[in-house]
């Protein structure tokens, strides 16, 4: 093991550049998948004829596919139908598709957890369905969703490492490049990579606990 050589300024800079790509991909994917997941979850909760059934089939299909397969599809299969994406956007699209399905189930479960009595009371007081959903159901449900949603965000951040299969220049890709230069770098580099992932994910866990204690 060569810790001194592995942790040279050039290697540390190279790893940080990869980690910034990892965080950028994760952030963009979180924003879009959260927004889409809420929309799908609300639509499924509303049990709109046909729309709800079609979304249910789509969500269940995506949830039962490996994320790696979706990454391969967005990068290698889409060009066959004329849609060629850069590695960066192919990874984001794959993550958004997969995580949106996961988050939509969290949202739907959260909405279903609200007591029916509250909904009936709101409707009997003159509120419309949309007003009841927006002012009564969704605020309470979101508070209950905080822990599983943050847990899914943590999973998403870790899942960005799968984009190494399409050579996205993220953290794991840069770590492999460094390890390829010297086998004595493997343990020090992977140890540092693990610490970097841990710091971000543990920070998200602490935020989740604080929000949970604040709102529940």
C-alpha cells in the first residue's frame, strides 16, 4: 500500500473533480425525480381512470428493472432510435427514470397514510378535492415522507457510481483510473472514496433525522 503516492495533490484533485461530477449528477437527478415522483404519486393516489392504471404499470415495470439496465438503455439503445445523449445526460436520464418510480411509491404511500376522516371533514367543510389535497393531505403526507425520501436520495447518490459502466467521469471512474496506474494505490484510493461517500450520505441522514424530529 502506498498512501503517500495515492494521496498526491494531483490524485486528490483528480478525485475531487470526479466527486463534483457525482454530486452534480445526483443533485440534478434528485430535483427532477422528486418533482416527477410527486406528480406520478399524486396522479396514482387520485385513481384517475386509465391514467392511474397506465402509470401503475409503468412504475411497477421500472421498479423491477435493474438500474444498470436502464443506464445501458439510455446510453446504448436510445441512439438506435435517433436519440444520442452525452454520458452525463444519459446517466441523469436513467437515474431520473428509476428514482421517479421509487419516489412516486413513497409519495403515494404517504398520501394513503392520511386518515380518511380528515379528508371527509375537509370536503364537508366546502373544500374542493384539489384544495383538500393541497392544504390538508399533501402537507401532512410530506412530513411523513421525509425519512424515506431522504433515504432514497442517499440511495440515488450511491447509485451514481453505476455510471462508471459508461465511463462517466465521476468519482468511481476517476478512482479506477488512478488504481490502474499502480496496484499499491487500490486500498488507499478506495478508502478515501468510501470516506467521501460516507461524509455526504451521513450528512443527509443527519438532516433527515433533524427534519423528522422537527415535524413529527
